[in-house]
C-alpha cells in the first residue's frame, strides 16, 4: 500500500500570512480611528494596510492549495482573520461616521447568523460557500477600501475625482448589502435542506 503523505507543518508561509493578517487588524483599526478618522495621512495608511491584508488572504489560500499546505490551523484561523479585518473596517467606518450603523449591523449580523447556521447543521453536512457569497465578499472589500480612503478630503482640484470615487464605493457597498441579504436567505434555505436530508438519511434503514 502506498504510504500516506505526512500532514503539512503549521509552520508554513500561508499560515504566516494568515497570522500577519490577524496582527494587522489592530494596526489597521488604530490608523482608521486616529484623531476620529480625521487624520488624512492615517486614513491613507489605513487603506494601504487594509488592501495589503486583503491581498494576503488571496495569496495564502492560493499558496496553500498549490503547494499542498492546507492545515487545520489555516482552516480555522483564515476565516477568523477575514471576519476580524472586515468587522474592524465596518465598525471603524461607522464610528467615524463614514458608514451608517444599520449597514454594519446588517452585514455583521448576517455573518454571525451564517456561522451559527453552519454549526447547527455541521453534523448533517457542510454548507459550501456560494458564488453569490464570493461576489459579496469582493464587493465588500472594494467598497470598504474606497470608504477607508479620505476621498471627501481631496483638495487642489481633485475634489470632483474624490467625490466620484466615493460614490462608486458607496454604490458598491449598496450592492454588497443587497447581495448580503439575498445570499443570507439562500444560506438559510440551504441549511434547512442539509438538515432535512441529513435527518432523512439517519432515519432510513442501512
């Protein structure tokens, strides 16, 4: 019989990038909230840190799959890092008045609800991420990056460009909220389906 491949070590580059993303969350939060969000340079630094952290999410996933470095640590901590980063962005933007609180509550409430749903049905099956969920995540990242930038503070003839960019970010966030709600309802239906099928399979004679 062929020997089983040894499990990859947790000490690898994808996990290091995931850990870096977690470490960057408080740095990002401090930069975003500095001086009540009114520090022009800090807002740009916050946007840079956020974008860099988002890029590490894509890179570490690709590396882990390509080099067979998928570990239990990565499976656990990668989504936690993502939710911590975007959660800090949503809450921070609401604190400094760049995003309505109801948007933050709807989005974060949806994420918490889906996590609880996954745990509720995990004994019956796993709910895979939907295509709509991936689109939602991409739109959120784009919109958050735009809103983190101090686009409304552009001067020297750049005011119009800054305003246009802000409206693009705001429109992206509106689209992300709609998809967030729709995909949330889809996940509820999927969870009910997985549970029903799991219960039926458990009750059927073997």
